C-alpha cells in the first residue's frame, strides 16, 4: 500500500504528520501550498492532491499512524487493574513553556478499547449492605453499586414492590423517601437463589439476578446518595417509618370500658385494650402465653394514664398490686384514643397508643384480669 513517506531523511515523518494535522484542523495546507510529499504521494496513487481518492488514502494512513502511536498505551491500559481510579495520573510530561500534560489511567483504558485490546473483564456489582422486609411484601435494599470500570461507587436506597403479574417494580429513593426513578423487571424463576446470595461467608454478599442488576444499573445515577453515610441515614429513616406504620396497623379491640364508682358516683373511666395480632410466646415458668393487654385510666378531666400491673414492678407489703403509671398521654393522643373507641377504629386506637410506654405496661391476660378486678373492687 502506498505511503506518503516519500523520503528517508531524518524528521520527514514528523513533517508529514504536522502538515496532515494542520490540514485536518484548518482545512488547508500550511502557507496554502501543497507540500512536495503530497504531490509525490498523489502520483503514487494515480491522482491529484486534494482529490477524494487522495483524501481517503491519506486518512487511512493517518488512522494507522494513530493506532501505532496508541499501541503502547493500549497495552498498558489492558494490563491495569479494572478497579484502578481512572482519574489517576499514569504519565505526566511538562513542556518547555511549563505546561503540564497528563495521561490518566482512564485514557490508557480508552486506548485499549479503541484498539480492541483484551481488557481484563470486570462486571457491574451490587453489594448488599442491608436488606429489610417492609410491609406489604416490599423489600428495602441498601446497595453499594459499582459499575464496570467505574471511577467510584454509587450508594442506592431501593424499594422493591411485587406486582400482580409477577414482575417487580424497583424504585430509587431520595434521602427524604421520595421516588427519584423507577424500573419494572421480571426476575428469574428462582431469583438465582436469593438465600445463597445473602448468606455468603467471608465476602460481601452481592445480588445475582441479571434482570434486577440491569434495573439497578438503570437507576444508579438518579438514585445516588453520594456517600455511604447519607445512604445509611436514609435507610434508618425508612426503617423507622416502616416500624411506625407497623404500630399503627396493629389490631386493637376494647375488652372493657367501665367507670370506677367512687361513693356511688361514676368516677374515672377504666379502659382495657387487647392487641389481637400480638406475637405469642409461652412462659416456661408460668405457662402463660403472650402479653397483649393494656389498661388505661381516664380521669374526669380527660387526662389519660397507663396502669401498671405488678410485673416487673414488685409492690411492698400492704401496697396495692397495681399502680398508676407516671406516663401521661398527650392531650391529642388521649382525644384520638377516645374518638377511636367511639368510632370503633382500630387504626385510631393504634395511633393513639403507639409510643405510650407499651413495652413497660403490657400485661398477660391473667394479670390484666386481676388488676381490673382489684381496681374496680377498691372503687
């Protein structure tokens, strides 16, 4: 194949390249004159300098020269660790004017791709930091996403929701919990054995399902929390919101709602509630199951207080085996409780009771029976 290098004298290759670069940049030869080498090259091709045939041949030669110049860079890029920061400096050269020229690792990898060098394969990876089962069969994923040859990871908070047709909707959440972007995907039949993905030892567990990984890659940019700490805070907020919603969905029933008579006159209102869907647990010692009852005493002035049984508090001799708790319902909570009871709304009752020292005041059914009887007996 013909070459524009028509002379072997030193510096001739550099002259030809300089002329070609100048013509490609400004659209004409230096000084507006056709160089001698270009005329000689055109003669070899059987055409004139500036013809379509001449320009095509010269362009192919120029590309070959670029490829030859890129070859050592491509070889260096192909040998790089795939996780090497592409912004890092591989080579730095300073010219006579003091200007600094930098070749980054990213440029080396780019050269390797241009020339088709065998880059070491690296796949996108979704590392599982946390996984939380939300209400309504939803899943909250805390993911560290590292795309293939990426410079840095992306920190993602993803909510996965099952759909009626068997597909899943994956949503990238912002710090405040708003949906930034969403993607629907069809998981594989066995979901690539999620249990195995989540139980790996001595390694960070990673998602395996190809369809889910593709969806995560699509959401990566929109859902990036920028830092792992920001992702962790956003995750805790979502878990906290879910826990609160779980409390608000508890099914409560009113076991009894009576007035404590004082001197023959109706006094405080004694309300006994039962958490119907409380998790049951048996006691090896007493044989009782679960602790789900809550007793609340509402004064004539509307002030509501929790009543404790004798567990874990132990009364002294001659001291009543029940007592009024120091915890007082906020006025709006007390109003919501009474309104929920009047309306038969388990949701309103659950919202009013949530955060009312429930863990300390809960009683077994047998203990609640005893406390109720003693309070009503004392009048």
